[in-house]
C-alpha cells in the first residue's frame, strides 16, 4: 500500500520533457516539476513527476504559473551525490490531474 496525495497549486516554471529508456528498452517521456501550494502561512513547494502521456499533456497545456490539481502516489527515492553522500528525493508521482485555470472552450484532465 502506498500513500496518496492531492496537490493543488501553481507550476513554478516552464516544464521540460526528457526521454528515458527503461530496463526493458522502451522509451518514455518524463517531466519533473514543482508545484507551489499555499498553506495559510506561506508557500509549500511539492516536487512532482509525470510519465508518458501525462507528462506530454501537462507540458503542452501549461506555462509558469498555471494552476493544476495533481493526485498521485507519494514516493521517496534514494541516490548518492558526487561526494558519495546519501540523499533522498520526496515527490508525488502523477496518477491523474486537472487544469484549474479557466479555459473558455475546454477543461482538460487525464487519468493515467
């Protein structure tokens, strides 16, 4: 069982897509970005990772400052720095999302 999170806030900068190759040899797009959320006392910055079609759709339909709702799994990954120090990255992996900025003719969202 994994922890689930809802994140509502604004994208902090333009998204970039990266193409990665999985262990099975398939290529997938990934986007790592930050969402700034207001908590009544200030802002909380949440790291988000979107894969495949979710990454593509979010990139195509957002800019810096776009308001978005993310639902996904809370994850932690461990890695070593250049100095061989152990570090952890805490983030939300997108399962579904919805754009919250007003759109005159459409509202886009995706369950992945």
